[in-house]
């Protein structure tokens, strides 16, 4: 067989393999994206059904379907429930209750503020209603949760999930609708496809490059020299592609973390529920497995939350929501939550707080996250003695201090302490496990509030972490905006 003929055969084989891999990658990408879409549709229907089950049909029966309902207690209770449902999912744009009246589908309650131009008052007809929307009330179809994609009306184009409130006899009383903008709902699935195609194309390109290297190397020495020149040029192009891929990485991590959050939280809740409700029915070995799974799912929830928060901060999407709070109560709350952890290790956990409340305007969730990370770290690395948490307040600043009696921080590691994925290398210390994101997240969250974080430590004599933030911060919640 001639060299040229062998090269042609190798090229044909390589082309077929690359085509198979590329096609398989596309199929997998579209299958994952479609699976995510179907899972999202199921979650939306479950969300709508759960919300409908929380409604009192007696309140609905008390409504007349007219402007007079606005001042009724039943209307106010139902609207408060709709507002809570809307607030539970940032993607939900409209939440409302409707029912047929005189052959028309009319609004009963709307979660929108009455001052909003999108508010639908009681009795307003929904003129875009289709005949199928009346089937459940006419007994032509069972009252099951449904999802429509897309629904076009005067307000826009929506992915609409509906469920029905029924009375004690199972008769439908009203329709609960939750609308999500189609572009917003389906963006994550489209992005998954785009990323999949991009990485699949990059993989195919790399396989082509490898195949060319193999074929040309087999062809002869002169060809290998020419290939070396081509590789140098390809390396430049590949470096450019890697730079682009690095920019895509942050978006991909944020998307993956967001998509992981719901299933991970579901697993964590399921394991906690199993631990509480099925304890008496399980053997000691089974209980041990449940505890291992529960601890692992809790750690995974923390990991996903930290990863998502860091990527949001780096992308500029992290939004602070300052509101009035008691800084001393935030410290007490965190210490109470972590006190069992300290007791299990046999170390003390005490607080030193000013007398009386310490009023402030801060993002309580962010302060709690930082305190929880710092105190949990202090307990983790303290075997003897204890941990002291102190709060000092001035007219414009809040200073938090977490002091432990642990092994301290080596001088060689102090510069790396607040970097992502950095961990103290102590081969004999089992406590070095973890993703190394806790302190990096603390630094990012404190600096996002216009504050600073630092530490003081001498190896073998413990460590003290400090962070300082403005006492009265400005933001949407603090200014009275939604």
C-alpha cells in the first residue's frame, strides 16, 4: 500500500470518528437542554399546584368579582398570598386569580400593585381567554395543573402555568395563573445549547488538529517539520480560543450553579425530612447512611451557594438589599445556630455585644453569611479553648471580630488566605478538606458593601478575623423601593 493511499485511508477514518463524536456531542447537548426544559416545566406546574392548594376556597366564594371586592378582607388575604407566591420566584412576572362570569373569564385578584399600569382590577375581562380555558369549569376536563408555551396577550408573550382551586367537593372555584416571560424562562436552555455547541466545536477542532498531526507524522519527516510550523500557528489560535473560553467559563459556572441549586436543595430537604420522620424505622446502619447523605447534601448546598455568590459578585450581578436590622441580634442568631457545632467539639463559643440593640441598615443575609463562615472556620480549627465573637459600633461603622485559640495561620500562607480555592497545606490535618471558597466569599461580600476584612495571627497562638462595614448603607430596600 502506497504512502499516499495509507494517508488517505487514515484521513477517512479520522473524519468518520470526528463526525461521530461531533454528532454524539450535539445529541447529548440537545438532550440535556431539552431535559432541563422539561424539568423546568414540571417544577412550574408543581409550583402552581402548591400555590393553588394554599388558597382558601371560602375566600374565593366570598368575592363578587367586582370593584367592591377591593376593600374586602377576603380579597386582601388572597392578594397577600399572591404577592408571597410572586416573591418566591424572581422569574415570575404575573400572579392572578380568574374565573368565568357571564361567559367571560374575569380577574378576581391580581398580585400587581393597584398603582401599576399592569394591575387588573376585580371584574376586568380577560379578552384573550380561549375556549379551552373554560373546559375545566364546564366539566369537560379534570382540574389538573397545566403549562402553556407560549401565551400571547396584551401584556406580552408568556410561559403560563395554571392550577385550579377547588372546593370541598372537588368543584373548581377559580383558576390560579403564574406567568414567566418566555425569553427569560427559556434563556438558560438556549445558553446550554450554545455552550454545548461551542465546546463540541472546540473539541472537534482539537480532534482534527490531533488527527492531522498523526497523519502528517506518519507521512514523513519533512511533513512533520511542516506540521511543527503549523502547530506553532495553531498554538496562537488555540490561545485565543482559550481566552474566549475563559470568558465563557464564568457564565457557564454561574449557569451550572443556578441549575444545580434547585435539585441540590431538593435532595437536602428530602434527606433532612427522611432523617426526622423515618428515624425510628431505620436500622443503625441505615441511619448512619442517612446521616452521611444528609451531611454531604448540606455541604453540597453550601458549596453551590458559595460558588454562585462568588460568580455573581465577579460578574457584577450581586445585588445588596439593605434594610433596618439589629447588628447584635445578627451576631446572636449566628452564634445560636453554630453553638451545637461548638458543643460537639467541646470548645466554648461566647459573644461580647454592646448593651441593648445596635440599630443599622445593612444586608442582613450577607452579614449572616460572612459571620457564619468566619465562626464556623474558627470552630473547625479550634480543638482547645474557645471562640469569642465581638461587635463594636460607632456612629458610621460596624466592626465584627472573631477570635479563636486554634493553630494560627503560617506566615507562608498569609498572602494566599483570601484567594479562591486556596487552603492551608497541612498534610496531617484532616480539617484542610473543603473547596477553599469561604474566605474568598467573605472578602467579596464585605467589599461589595464598601467594607474591608483582615486578620491578625501568629502560628500556634490562634487567629483573629475582623471585618468592618458601613453602619447605614444605601440601596433599594433602604430607600423604600421595590
